[in-house]
C-alpha cells in the first residue's frame, strides 16, 4: 500500500508499507525489540534497526523511554559528581567503556559551563517539544515501514525527571534565571499537560505559558507525607487511576486494579493451539544483578499471574545494559530443568519463565554499570559496553531464537534458542 501526503506546500515522497499477514499464517517472522532509545549514543542501533526493517521485520517493539525528551534540562544543569555524565568538549565523561561520540569532543561554546547534556543541550535539543519532534522525524524511516509498538517508561512520566543542585531548573522555569537557585517549594518541572484539569494553578516558564495545569487525582502512597491520609477503599472504589484504569476496591490490593484484571483475562483467554508463544514486556525488570526495591513490587504484582498462565518470556529495559538471565521460578529460584546449555533453554510452563533485560539502545545517560553490585548466579551474560537492540524470531510453534545485535558493526553479541517441551 502507498499513500502520498502533503503539508499544503510540499508533497512528500510516496511511502509504502506491507499489511500484516493473514491470521493463522505459521511462517517464520522476526520482531525488533528495544528499550531506552534516545538520540545520543543510538546512531549504531538506528543503523542496524533500518537493516532489520529492510530484511522484513514484522514490527518493532519499544518497551518505554522514547526520545529522552525529558532530559532536555540536562543542557542547563552543571555536572554532578554523583552522576558521571558531563559534556565538556575534549574532557567529556560518560559512564561505561563505550566510545564517546565524536560530536561530544567538540569545544564548548564560549561562556557555556560543563553540563549534563549533549552538544546541542539535553539529549539532542534544548527544548522538550523540539526534542520529541526531532526524534520522531529521525525514527520516521522505520515507523513509515513497519508498525512501531510502544509502552510507557519512566521518561514518559514528566517533562523533566530531576532538578539540579540548589534547584537550578526550578529557577530557570520560574524566573528564566540560568545557573540560579530556588526554593524546593517552587518546583515546576513536573508540569506536563495531562488529561484532566484541576483547580491547581502553577506558574510555568514562558516556553509553555501560564495556564491551568492538570495533576493525577490520587498521588502514589509513598508520595504522601505530613498529615495527609491515604484514600480509603470506599474513596478508591470508583476512582480512575489514570493509565491503570479503575481501582475496584482497596488501592493496596493489586487485584483491585483494572490493569491487573485486564492482564489476567487476556492471559487466560490465550488459545495456545493458535498462539503457542506468550511473551510479555514491561519497562522495568523483575530480576537483575542490579537489585532494586521496585523489582520486588513487580514480582508481588505480576509474577504469580504470569507463571500461572504459562508466560514463556518476560522482557524489560530500564537498566541501560544487556542482561540475560537463566529461567527463573518464583522469587528468583533457578530452574535447572529448563536449562540445556548457556544458549539453549526449554520452556517449563507454570514453573518458570525466561527474563531478558535489553535497555542498551542508546541515550544521553549512556550505560548503566554494575559498580559495587555482585553479579548474581542467575545472570548468564551481562554487557555494559555495547549499545544495540534484539531480534526475536519465532521460528515455529516449538522454537524461537533471540539475538542481541550490537549497534557497532551489527555484531551478534548474544544468541539464545528456546524450545517448547510440550508441543
């Protein structure tokens, strides 16, 4: 199919794409899997993605953190020792051992201080909106050819994730003061337009202009303080928890959330004779050698449900590296019966599933590093050096293959075959 388009003055080239295959088609197909992709450090990933598209990938699946537009503020924040990301011309520092992009080695403009952004400020631009525009135009060569399926990550939550020392960003947004200071009470960097307006009014920078802002009706429980009280079960019964749907009961009960109920129904209704492979992606991992408290929350919420319904693979990103784990049972117990060798697993439905973290597509924040963490027994391979993405190929109802493709040169950095043991 093709469709010409124009903006009123200039007609575009004729674009074309292929429609999806007919339901029931059992021919082999591949999917490009990626997470945490901005612009900086992602050139190699982008190049290899375009090759996979030309080779006939069915679609791309991006598990959150798109564009890193919310890192625009990094271009005005001075370098902090606690986060080793500094654009300073020839003295630029980035975490990990990956090569520093050539554009980062250019001298700073006269009068500009070393900052945590890129050569153009932030990830690729100096403004939130233009960063999104530029990234989507860049990725258009892919999205005009194949479907590009996404889910939200933490970088889709607000217009900026952090403030700097002495709240330099708040000073800039409120008063247009560069390298200034401000009180924490004046914080405005969460001021993204949201779907429902409230009576709260906050003054924001002229970039967005002053307007009525919208905020979630209910905050997270951990964000409440002082004499604030948690919503009661009766209050939350009919509330809308935003992208998670309605809360039908107590907010602390995972099963009360419409999101959980939807997932439970969806997994229970899978006809494995027609859909033999069930693969779930979330932005954050349930397990990693970089241990964090959110992983336990995820396991408590979803691990039992996924195992009960025979999910084969759980994919995630968030951590900016590539990490493949052994098949895991509940609470991270290794399922040795599902392990044939380092590159071949066997499914064990209802007992274990395979976990893979692929957050290394490339962005301004560079790689995560293991640091003082210990490499845990369930980690088969950890790559903190290369940027790239993964190619998932469904070979048949009994076999799938997985490859981690380096952005630099298209080298295959990891390979895995998973076999069905009951078909």
